């Protein structure tokens, strides 16, 4: 009606036509969709043993007062924690290479292999901060490794409240500090 008034032609009308636009062939990878749900859980499980091992060893060292002996000889906290960071980074790099290598065999086809390795490695490095926090909670190595592993795995479930549509932006930001939540 507006078109007829503006143009002054009583039979003016707009006709719609649908014409397909030629495009390149696309590839759909349903395995990638499945992997996106399972890969974070596998990544959590891969790092379960290093979390146990590293927390256990740090608390055992605390228990035997090795750190205090080194401090009496003049060692500061920086070389102590850098040695643990180096130890864990070597472990993390080996684990990341193995996991990445396994996935490179006919699994990662349409993704950049370098980004996948970087994702694995950075996730592992983020866990070191969690290890430092967890070891501070314990005095006995006997319980430290097991309890830290349970806490580490249990933090996966902190992801569920954050995934709900009613979760606030602030709660999502705070929860993403935990590597397990950021992984999902």
C-alpha cells in the first residue's frame, strides 16, 4: 500500500524470490562435536596423577622440614618454588606432548595442532597454581595427596551451576578462576 502511494502506480507490488547462492563444499565433523563434550573430562583425568604426586611430594617435603633446613642454609623462597615449578612444568610438557600426539593420529583433522597443544599445556600450567593452593591446606602427606585429588576432581562439579542460564556474569568470572571450570 505504501509502495503504491509513493510510486503512484496502483498495481505496484514487491515480489520475493529465493535463489540458492553457490558456495564451496563444506565439511561437517560430528566427531568434533562429540569430542568437545568428552575431551575436557579426559583432560581432567590426565592430570589427576600429577596433582596427587606433586601435592604429596611438596607436603612430604614440608613434613620432613627440608624447606626449613634449606632456609637455614640461606635459600630463599624463590629458588624453592622455581624448582617445584620446573619439576611440574617438565611433567606437564611430557603429558601434553603425549596427549597431543595421541590426538594428532586421525583425531585432530580440522583444527590447528599447535593451538591444541597450547591448550593442553596452558591448562596443565594453570593446575600448578591450584597445587600450590592445595598443598598449603595440609600438614601430613598421608592425607594430602588423596584429599587434594578428590578436591581437584570435585571442582569439576563447580561447572554445573555456572552453566545455568540464571548464573550471573560475576559468578561466571569468579568460577572461571578454577581451571576445571574454565576447561568446560
